[in-house]
C-alpha cells in the first residue's frame, strides 16, 4: 500500500467508512474507557505542569500570564449578571405553577455533571439545554433559543450549583449509546468546511497555540466551563452557540442547535472529560 | 524544518486517524539547492533577479494584501510575517522561503499542504477554492520576497 493509500484507508477506518478491508475495520473497536484514559493522558503529557483539573480553565490554564488574567476576572466575573438572571428564571414558577426544579432529579441542583445523558427510552443523547426546553414545553411554555441569553442564564445557574463536582457521564450498556458516542467521536475528528478543520485540528493538535491573538483552548475540560461569557461575543454563549460558531468560523455549514450530531458530539466530548470538575459558568477572552 | 510539532504517537493512542506510521509529521527537510555556488547557476540567478519585472513586484504587493486579508489568505492567523501585526503561532515564521523552497513547492504548499502532511492545520487554499490560481501566484510572489 502506498503511503497515500494507507492514509486514506486509515481515515476511512477512522470515519467508519467501509472503504477498505473489513477485517481491519474491526481494529477500531469502540472503547470509551480506553479513549478517555488516552485522551486525558495526551493533554497531561503535553502540559506536564498542569494538574488535570486545571484544564477546565481553557486558555487561562495555558500559561501564567493568562492564569493571572483569569484570577483577576474571577474577582468581578463577567457572567455574574447572567448567573443572577438564571437563578431568577429557575426559581420563578411557570404559568401552571410548576418550576424547572420539578423536571429534574434533585430539584435540578448540583446535577449538571450528569449531562448529557443517554436516554434509553428515546434512544438518543439528551443534553441539559434540550432537557430545559423539554421542561418548558411539558409545562406549556414556549421553548427558548438555544443560542441566546436566557438559555445561557439557566445553564449558568445550574452549572454554578454543580461547581467542583466531577463530570460524570455514563454510557449505559446499550449499543445505541455506544453508537452515539462513536458518532460524536467521528464528528470531532472529521475535517469539514472550506478551511478544512476538525474540532481536533485546533483543540487537540494546537491547544495553547495562538490564532492571531487568541489562545486555543484544550479540548479536555472544554465543556466543563459552559456556558461562557466571551469578551469576543460581548455576551454569554451556550454549548450550542459554541459548536455553531466553531462550524461557521471554519466556513462549514453549521447544524441546527441540538441536532443529533451536536448531541452526540457533546456526549463524546463530555465523556472524555469525566473526572474533571464542573467550572461553569466560565469566562473566556 | 519543523512543519508541525504534533506528537503523533500520543495522538495515535486515541484515534486511528493519527496512527498511520507512514504519516510523516516531523522534520520534513526540503533540500536546499545544493549547487548554489556553481558559477553558471549564480549567473542564472542574477539574471533572474535582473528580470524581476515591475509586474512581478506588483503581483508581490497584491500577494501581500491577500496574505494579510482576514477574508482571504489570512496567513497571519498562524504565521509570523515581517510587517504583520498580531501573528499566531501555529505555523512556522514565514521567512527566508526563497532559499528553502522552489516556486513550485510554494505553490503546492499553498494549494494543498495536506498532500505532503495529511495532519497539517493549513487550509488547502487551492483545492477548496479559498484563493484562485492567480491569487495563489500573487501570494507566492510575496512569499518569495520574505
């Protein structure tokens, strides 16, 4: 096999495309436990000075100057308004008298680390943002935008009540759950868009490097900090907003918020950050 | 020259995409012109310099504009380039390129660097029609001045 062919075969396998030797296809058995260990080791090896939990601070973990900026920011956190709004929204009853708390385990407090989860009834991944809108609809309220302030505020509050709790995503013994994980992983490593970037191109291959003045965040722990206040956005952003913006920035066509692909991606990316603390809401340059 | 500092072994551990041993990631030395001191070649090079037409200079100036334009080449996002502000750090500094690469090599790199290095971060400017052939030529004219 020529190098080019070998590379194509490797890519085809990685993407699950049945292009070459089916026997070799079996070489990539999906093993989330091994994936997670290798994924975390990759980052802790690459940044030996960082503790595993430091990665949840994204670019602010990447060097001392940035870390100082982060500490200063945390004194007057730019997400504070959102957090207050979120708490108020969360505790204000719907028209039917129920609240968000009625839709979630433990009244919605300290549970963010368990999202997304695989719903075996539905056979799909359910994210926190999705669960919040389903809660609204179940109580006769109109759903809210996945990319705007209200959703960010709600998830900010829920994340805040879970701060410090280790991400704890479960993959139940259900082939559909494993498939959702596999598809999320595939999405993460697949190059797309006119600029030909995968998520991994920036957030695995280049964390700590700068694109112009911006420091790229490591993929490890990247969702633990969601939602985030971004100075670049002059506002809050949800996980949905982050995925969509990443797609547009690489000149790919973004999907709709909470499309299956994004749900699977969030599942994969959260799972491989299991054990790292929830740090959201976060602030980013 | 170090094209990428990607530690392939570490990555291979968690995605097959990175496991192909034939993917050469580090140290792609592009041979220097070894015969550079041969008198005939020196003469040829000098002649070439003398023939550097105003058209070529103008093209290099256009290439610079394209290279610095965020909506076009946007080269500064990853590369330090003399005269450019706030460069990124992903790619190597673009300097002394004329001594290291032929014109055809530079065109090939800008057109589709994934052909040489499948894991490169660099967008395939030609293959994905980010830049036209003419624009790539202008960018290469500019690169050869660095």
